[in-house]
């Protein structure tokens, strides 16, 4: 009888394990471009221009602030701080954004610190999007927007930036990718809860103009829609262009959450310090998600970032400000990579901002032949072939499109140019050698 009992027990344990374990909200969002391409780059690449992080050091003033916080006398910096943001950091962020937005901010209710901009996005979608709500996403888009909207129960609605190539044979700019006003307006309905705006845009590097933002703002006000404004590249703008903040437009402060990132601002992506700035009527719900998920961010990293911002507040607009120096340096790196790609026949689209540059690979079709009836977009196969055979890592552009529109944009790949000179030179060497092989064959 003992044996029988233990048999039936093990049988009932097995039976229990056969029910589905995956929550429905995860269905169809299990694939992630970064998992696959980061692994490929780690395995094969000699030069990684794929993932968006600098391989040059963060500025000395920031790492010194971190060291001081770590080894200084204040042992409380090793303990919890305020859940919604370390007081010195929310205070200085409020001062900074008061300057940028031209309005008074309360550091305790208008600013919240998150584990990078990624968690800020997650909190916003969870707090503001409900079952059945529609969220407009402009394509190409940073790839996490779509799964995050779906996890919140929302329905993503996509509207593309459409390329208008210049007639004179000049290189295309990210400014040549534009929204069609009628098409955009047609996506707004009574089901629309929010639109996600990412300016400067990853992957294109497009900096939305005042006119384009005005058009979006008008539609938001007309349809009573929120704007989730991802501005992590706000300081990385080139050619004298200006980053316009959506929340500064008429009628928009009250309906906009701004998302920012110390990782992108201070070239320290591994610190994972981000923030949300907005009206308390929106932020109070974002705080609820935050307190019931991560609750708290690393105290020492927040302390160091606070000191970084204090320095930048004093140097605001001056030539020695990091926010002035970094885009200057990055613009040179961008121009260098543009020349390098153009020289070998990969047609770069010149970005107005960000770390990224998209290039047209149509002229390289002979290197990586099409596979008939393949489900995999051409740019995915090209990027995999390039990292395995040439040792150069980049990211396929179609990864930044919805399933329905992926196949319209398969001749482009995205490079990150926020790299040391030596890294960009090594990339150029690979491209030059490749060009020689092409011409000699």
C-alpha cells in the first residue's frame, strides 16, 4: 500500500506540472533582437558597432563623484534612499528641467528616478495603458515599445516615417523621413490613449522639428491623448539642430511624461539611472507601479549622477559643459563613419542626433544572396553574415518595425558610432578590405 500511495503521489505531481506555466501577457513577445545579436557580436565580432553603448570612458568628473560617494565618509549612501529618487538627484533634476521647460517643478511630485529609461518606459505603460487602449507608435521605433504596450494589455497602432530621398543624388538625412499628416491623423480615435514619441529617434537619428511636434501636439489635445516622450538622446543633437521638448508645447505639459537617461546623458549606460518628469496627475500612477516593482534604485549611482548634474547646471551653455562637448565629439565620429560607409558603397542616412546611423546595403546584395521563400528579413541575414564573415557587428533596421511592416524596410542596417577612434578605424579597415575583395573579384 505504501508503494501504491507514493506512485499515486508522483502521478499527481506530474499531472500538476502539465498545465501551461506562461502568463498570457507574454504570448508572442518572447523573441528579443538584442539577446540574439548581442550573443552573435560576443561570439564573432572583431568590431562591434551593434548595441548602443560607448566604448570610451564616462567623463572623469562623473567617475570621481562615484568614487567619492563610494569611499567618502557617508556610509548611508550604501543604504536605501527615498524610493522615488535620491533627494539630491530629484532636486537637481527639477532645477534643470525648470530651466529647460520654463516652469516651476516640485522635485518630490514632478520627478521620479528609475532603473534606467527602460524601467521608466515600463512604469509608464503599466500605469497609463489599460486593456483595449490603443497606443500609437511611430515606425521605426525602439523595439521595447511594442511588447511593453502589449504587456499592459494595450494595442499598438503603427504609423511610419516615410523616406523622401533628395533628388540631387545627395546623401539622405534623417530629416528626409517624415510623417504623412493625414495618415497620422487617421490613427487617432476614441480608443487612442497615448502616443509614444522618441526624439531624437533611435534608430534613425531623426530630430523632430517644431512643425512635426506641433502636428502631434494638436492631435493629442484634440483627442485628449497622452504623450510618452522618450528623450534619452536629448543632448546628442548635431549640425546646430535644436531638441524641442514636447512638454514645452501649448497644452502638452499636462498630458506628457518625459523620459530621460543618465546612461545616455553621461556615457555611463551600465549605471542604469533614468527618470520620468511630468505632472503629478500622471506621475502619481507611475509611482504606484514603481513602488510595486523595483521600488528603489542604486543609491550611490544616484548620488554620483546628482553631482554630475550639479556641475552641468553651473556650466550650462558654456563651452566646457559636457553637454556641449559630447555632441561635438560625436558629430566628428558620425562624419567619420559617414565617409567610411559612403566610400565603400553603403549609403548612410545622415542622422541629426543620437548614437546611431542607418545605412542602405542595397549595393551589397551580391555578397549575401537572397534565400527564396525565407521568412527571415534580408537585413537580418545580411547582419548575421557580416558579423560571421567580416567580424563587423550591426543591427538590422527591420528589427525596429512591426511584424506587418518589417518586409518593407529590409535593405538597411544600423551602426552605433559612439565609439573610440580606434574602434571606428578598425571598422573602416574591415570595410576597405571588403571593398578591395569586391573590386578584385
